[in-house]
């Protein structure tokens, strides 16, 4: 008998939840199963999931195949119709021990093929206690799930439900446990992080959580935030940026576009000047701050002039790490009914944005020459600076250690450094 195998598609939160499910499946005695944790962010993500399921059936003809995740939640019938699939499990159900107990080998024939309920009826998110995943260098802690906003391009609220927060005490408890296990960096993750707290008593803000973690877990060397909506940044979050060196100077921003009209058609809650104002303020508070951002190229009705505003935003917000998404229509979203941009133009605009991002990375790397950083080692020869810049070090180091190192050069999009 072998342990269940997990295939994870999509975001870091999915990866976190796969690790929690691995423990639930093991506790239920579920063996030899193939579990596919799907993503629904684009139609291409769904196609990729179906392709992966077919591959797994070819390679494991006798194994039960359990499909879960956002695509399973938003279109369970699609996967239930596949002969290769044994069970389809919803996003809420996948985190419940009783679900996995019902999927144990002696019971799997007795359950319905589709175990998916209304995600909008879910009112809380459990703080699943896992001991980190990926490498020994950093651990991810889920503090929030779901989203109350309805951007016109996004299907995710229908896969994740409305925003739910993990209580601060549960978050602090898990981080203390991770620090005791030797993790030197913790990353806070969620679907809409800056909405954390709105559903909790007294409606605390995300900055309150950050400050509480840093106060109550003094032995935590590094705290990192995965992604934020800058328009929701509160006073305590800005205070933490200004005063807490253990909060890493790297913020990934959900910007999506640089033109006000397109932002309105996306149903975003900020304008381009809001984004510029936020990055300027954050840099005043923390001059070594770097920014990443999500930007969509070729959103419906986007003209060349609209696109130029996105291109200019890369410099105006001093963005370094770009995640560029060529727009892909997602059935069931309002944007899918808007006038589309030609596919060739979308591809070209995405390439221009990526080129602008590469120029910003090159500029960032060139400014690091001779600087000293504290590098969190992800393996013996590669680590990340406080700003999440990749660093290569010739001398082997302990995985998970934090090393003081001086930058001596750059190569292939990463820094070269020597231990001090």
C-alpha cells in the first residue's frame, strides 16, 4: 500500500490545502488514491486539470481519482461526467475529516460521486494546523479564505465563497508552533488577505493581525505577506511597514490594470492614482521595499491607449516582480460577455509587459551590487533576500538558515553573493 498522491494546480493556497488534505487522507486510511486539487482562474486552468486527470488514469488504471479544488466547486458536473473520475469533492468538503473518512477504500462505493455543497453558505475558515510544506526554508499559514468582491473577470468567489477569517489566536498559535519547529520565515496567505477580520468580533483589520503576530511571536525572524489589495491597506499595516524590520520589504499587489476606465469595467475598487500613491507612501516608510504585481493584458475593450497606461504603471509604481496574465475569457463572468480584444494583440501586449518587467528586474539587480542582505536559504546554494530576490551562493549552506551575505555580481536574473 502507498500513500495517496496529490497533484496541485494553481495558487499557494491550493498547495497549502493539499498539505492539509494529505494529513486528513492519511488519518482516514485512504491509500493508493490520486487526488487532483484544481484551479478555476481561467478556462485554460480547467483544461489543464482535465488533461492531468486523463494522464493519471493512463498511468494508474486501478487507482481511485478524486477531484477537488476551485474548478471542482464551480463546475462539478464537468468532472463528474469524466469516466476517469471516481469522486468530485467541493472546496469546503475537502477540508473536513468526515469527507475523507467517507472516501476510505471500504466506503468509496457507498458515497455519491459528487460531494459538493453551496460554498456561499460557509461562514468560517478553520486554521488548519500543518507543519509547513515545500522546503524547510519557509512555512505558509492560511489566515483567510474566500472573497466578498465581484471583479468582472474573476470566477474565484464562486469557488471559494465569501470572505472568512481565521481568528488571530489560532494564527498566532500555529506560527508559534512553526517557529518551535525551526522555520525562520512565515508567509501569510489567503484569497483576499486585506479583508481579514471583517467577519470577526470587533472587525479587526489585517494590520492588527500583522502587529499582533510580531508582538506575540518575538522569536519569529521573518514575516512575509503573500499578496494584498493596496486600497485596503490600513493604518496598522502601514505602521508595521514603517517600524517592523521583521516584516519583509516585499509586497505583491493586486493591481490588474493601469487605466481608470478598464479598472472600472473590471469592477476594481481603486484607480491608477491610488496605486501610485500607495507605492510612493510605502517607499517613504520603507525605502528598501520592492513590489510585485498582477497585471492583465488585453482585457475586453482595452485599446492601445488603455494598454499604454498599464505599461507606464510599471515604472510609475516602481514594480519589480510582474505576474502578467493574458486575458482569457472565463465562462460565467461578466467580462466574458464584453467585446473581446484580438488574440494576437493580447499576446503582443503581454509580451511588452513582460519585457518591461524584465527591465525592472535588471535595474533592481544592478542596484544591489556590493549590498549586504540576510538571505533565507531555500537549498544549499540558493536563497532569497528580504525583497524576495533570488541569490546564488557558491559555498554550500544549511537549508532554512538565514545567512548574511554580500552581493558580488549577477547572472541570469539572479544575484551572486558571498557569505560575510
